C-alpha cells in the first residue's frame, strides 16, 4: 500500500505540474499483479492504479 501511495502521489504531482518529472524507486513494483490476483511479491499493480486514478480524478486521456 505504501508503494502504491508513493507512486500515486508522485504521479499527481507531475500531472498537476507541481513537479517537472519524477522517478519512483518502490518495492514491490507491481508488474506481476493481475487485475484481481496478487502474484510474486506484487500485491497491487501500482502503475495501473496510478494511471486509472489520473484518468478518473484529473481527466488525463493518454498515459505513456
């Protein structure tokens, strides 16, 4: 949860222009987690959660 929270906070700061760019060194990275299943050490897909929240809260259309 802390890893997801850190990435979400960073993503919102970059998207809102509060900071120019960012790099999150977090563990677990979340790339093994499925939509509804934890895998390996990944309980949440941090990138997917952050992307979805940016789309919902800030109406961000495209995310690289």
